[in-house]
C-alpha cells in the first residue's frame, strides 16, 4: 500500500486530483488512477493531474525542464488536453510556489493568465474544424461536426428538450465508426441566442462530466461556423458558465479552485 499526498480542485465542477512528481518517481497504473478517481472507494474525480518535468514524458521535444500537465482520465487513459484542468493546474502551481505562465501538455505548449476578478484565462491553441459525421444517442441520430482542440470532439446542435432528455450514462456512438480511432468527446449543444450556448458532454474515459473546457471551445467554434460570426461566446454547462474568445487561437476564461488537500492510501 502506497501513500499519495494530493490536492483536490475543480473548474466549474469538472474535478481533479492533483499531485507533484517533478522527478517521475510516482508511477500510477491505469487501475490505480481509476481507484483514486473512484467517487465511492477513492478520492473521487474526473481525472488526475500530475506535475512532472517535461523530460520525463515520452515524445515531449520541448524544454526538458518545463512543468508538464500529465493528465489522465478517470479510467486511467491518457488525454492530450483539458481546458478546465489547465486552469486548475495553474492555480495549483501558484499555491505550490511553482508558478508558471506556460506549461507542457500532450497537445503542445499552453499558457494562461490570472485575471483581476480571480478567474483564469488560458490559451487553448488553434481550433480546427473538421468534417460532418453523425452520432447516435438514446435513439436519436444527430448531425455532428468534428472539431480538434488538441483533442478530438464531435459537436451536435439539438433543441433544449432533447438536450435535457439525453441519457449520457453510456457513450454515444458515431458513424463512420473508424472516424475516431482513439475515441472522441461527444458534445450536445443548444443555441440560446447570439453568442450564447448551453451544453452537455460525454468525455471519453470519464463519462458525463459537469463541464469540459475543450468541449466548450469546440462547441463555440462549431456554433460560430454554423450560426453567427461572434468571436465572444458564453457557454453554460451543468457546472457553471465559461467564456470563449475565438481568434487565431481560442481563449477560455473561467474559475479554478483548490478545495482540499490530503493523503490517500493506494492498495
């Protein structure tokens, strides 16, 4: 049995277990990550965020000493990027006296700034709109737009009643099935008005979450392409509301809080 010191944080109720491992000395298996994230047997979270030097991450060819956000989904699988996680990661670094304006991720270098109102704005990098596909959930088949925000998304626009009725306890399917060989995050979005959206999401490896930062950016970009030219978009999710500013890169602004610290014993 191993002891792990951790912090618990969230961004619009998308929650994470964070820990520092600069020298790559804490190796958690997929099963151990799943245990830590278990909401009844473990700490409970949508994923883990490990602070490690970039030189310890296979495939990282940037600054070897950079602080790297090693994100794992709740089932232990790796993820390229996490927008809410990035803000929480920066908040944690500041509290740990490891403050950095830029960190490494599997989607590349990402940066953020602390706003005067306590929110954090992060640069999510470029957004790439892809092809039209379909996705099926609860007997409905929707037209979807693939969107790359450093990780893959499939965005469908639905009306409010349908959005509320969807059972996202199981991952929706998509067609063609081979379009996303590493899986995809499924977003279902209601257009509330000019520059205003409401969204629910199924995150691969974690299930339905209260918020998804990259998904929010994907929804904003897909809506801009389909409905109106706004570059400022407000997106409401079950966990709160975030702001997206679309340009050469996408800027995401929202809260990030560290709410607890403790130790967990991993069997």
